[in-house]
């Protein structure tokens, strides 16, 4: 009996120590990042009351930000600057305007916008009504758009004027509000008969006083990339300090920074920095469309402290002529945060050799958020690594039977953290083992404890009895001096079961031959990983978040 009591006391002590360490780490991270700072008793009381009444999602988070820093510039876009206090007041009015158009608590409102203030204001306004925000991919074709809106039961769409015809073609029949129009400076635009209401008109025609909190917390529904199938909705009820602390424990962002978020805000990675802005009071520098030189200009002109990108954006910038790169001063940038897909080849090293050791590679997914973070030191030691788990994140590798794999071996990647999604809006979820959720990828830990992602578990092929992951071959091809980018897929083979077919974008039309590329792979990888065929393309098909659309490559292969 005494042994049992001693064991129970030991377990409670271990739990208490673990909790204390967690709280100390949380305080250290929040202190280092500048989130923890003194406020007056009156401001502190209002902050606590706001978060208790509105929650930690966009409604509460941005309302609290307006209380903390009403005069701080919140967004800088092509229209100029606007403060967090102004965004708060306008989103109050827009919320009332949307309610007048029939949007109710619990409804689903789609946002089809590029990166600009209207995306931010529309998100906050919908959240203040207790309605759900469905973020639509700006690269959707009409059939995809119609399918997703129908499946999610959308009652209203807030969209940029450029997508007006697309929404018509998609057959979406519901209330529509224009977010960005060429007449955005005219607050009467949208008021006339036969015209669509605009966010500016709603903001100008309704009271800006604070609203009463709704009875339910708004959900943010982010769509999966849909690179291999139809996009699925992955909802998140609200943000959390735990999620922010986890990311900030290995990504050294600081409160009050200016951040050029070039990654699409509708994507998990862009949305993550919208959520972080609530915690850090970040000034968001936004541009509606990505252009490599315009990106450099935006960073230089605003003296941005951080740059948020997807890997293909780094590729596009590095492809600019040297004299163009030399024209822009990026000395203010202390963090370049990249996520959304793997860093191909030696892209990370090339970037850091050109711009300095400020690159961080974040591995994650829509369903599980961030999983590991590679620092510049990690990327120097092992280019392309996914890095190490951040605070309060458990990453384990399992085989197909759900058993842990031995150290150093490959396995399916499973994650445990405070950010796991709730299941797809259309039903179903990811596999779960021991309370950890699958990412859908396969990987291994190297000798330094860094995660190496080998590829999607559904992309692995068996060629002549050997397991082959396309990503390793893609990285090898991308390291050839005559290759801009590469992709590989498995195709049927009567002799080997499956074989690799590679698609390569060369630096110029006659820069390299198939035989030269096959020899390059043969010199660096096992013979069974050498592609049987190499197809040259002028560009790889990608979605708006930069991911290669391998289903389109598969169609070409057929």
C-alpha cells in the first residue's frame, strides 16, 4: 500500500514539475517576444473583460488589440495605412451592415479576397456576428467554387470585384458584398439600385459603436490545398495563447514588428500570421498579388522586420537578375518565415547566402498546424530539414500497424499539440494513434534530432520491390545547375510495378538533356531512384499557395 501511495505521490510531483516547466517556458517566450508588458489597471481590466466576453478568436483578439494599440498602424496595403482602432470601428459597422443583409449567428460567410485590408475587416466583422468564416482559394475554378460553397451552406460571399464573374459562373446564389473595388475611395459605391454593396459602403452607413457578443464563437474554416483531391474544410473555433507560444518558441518574432505577409491570407500559413497579429500587435504589410520585385520593394519601403512566404516565392525572387536584387535594401529583415511546402534542393542555402541567415522553415499542415521549425542553423547543417518540434508539441513516427518505428527509421508522422483541428466540415478526420494525429507524410529523425520529411505517404511508389519517395528525387534534380524546379510522380510499369516520371523546368530551352539529368540522379542516389522518363516543361502547375498540382501532372502522364 505504501509503495502505491509513493508511486502516486511521485506521479503527482512529476506532473507538477512538468506543469511548472510549461508555465515558465510560456512566460519566457511571451516575455522575450514582448507580449508581456505593463498595462494600466484600467486597460488590463478592459482587456480581461473583452477576452472573457468575446473569446480568443478574431472578434476578441482584434478588439483587445484595438484597446491596447488603437493608434498603431494595423495594415499597410495599396490604399495606404489604417490603424487598429480604425479597423475595429469599421468592422463594427460592417458587422451591423452584414446583419442588415441577413447574416445571422451560426451562418457561414465565404471570403474570396486577396491580401488587403478588406480581408482583415471582413474576417473580424463576420466573427463579431458569431458566424463562421470560410476562406476560399483565389485560384479556384468555377466548379470548385460552387462545390465548396454548396457543401458548406454559404449564405453570403465577401469577394473582390475581380471575382464577380467567377462567382456568377459558379452558380453561387446568395448575398454578395464587394471587398476591393476600383472605386474603393468612394464610400457611396454600392449604394445605388442594381449595384452590389461594398465593405466601404457598409462601414460608412452603419454605427461604429461596439456590439454585444454573440452566443457562439465564430469558427475559421480553412480549406486543404486539394492538390490530390477536392479541398476539405478544416475548422478552428478560436486562437489560443498556447498556439502562439508554440510557434514563437522557435520563431523569433517580436511584438510591434512590421511584417510583409506575402503568403496568401486564406492559406494556413498566411492565416497564422493574421492570428499572431492579435497577440503581437504586428503591423501587416499586404499586397494583393505577389510579384517578386514588388515583394522586395514592399519590404524595403516599409522597413519590414519579417517576411512571410511560401517556398516558391523565394524561388521567384532568387530568379531575378542580380542587379535587381542589389537595388533593394533588406537589412531591416530579421526573420524570413517560410512554410506551405518543402524547401526544394538547396533553396534555403541559396537564399541565406544571398540575404543572410534569417530563414526559418516551418513544417505543418492545415489539420495539425505547425509541427517542426528549422532555424538557420538547422538549415545550414542539413539543407531542407523540417527542423525540431516547438514547445508543447509531440512528434512521433509510427508504421502502418500503428507501432512506433525504431530510431533512425522512416515512419508515418504523427503530432500532438493544442492546435489539432476538429475534423473536416464534410465529415471524417485524419488517423489518430495514441492521441496524436497523422500529417499524411512520412519522415525520419536524423542523428541531430531533426525531422526529415521524405514525402506524402500516398505518393510513395514501390519500384522493383524498393520504396521510392518522389521528393528525394525532386530535390536531387533541383540541385542541378540547369534546373529551375522539378516534380516527380509514380506511373504504372509492366515490369517494375511502378516507376518514376519526372517533370523538369530547365533554366533555358537547351540547358540540359534527359540523359544528363539521369546521370546526375544516378551519381547522387540509388539506381532504382533514377527516373525512367523526364519531361521538360516551361512551368509546373501550381495552386495559389505554391503547391505543385500533381494530379495535373498525372493527367499529362496518361
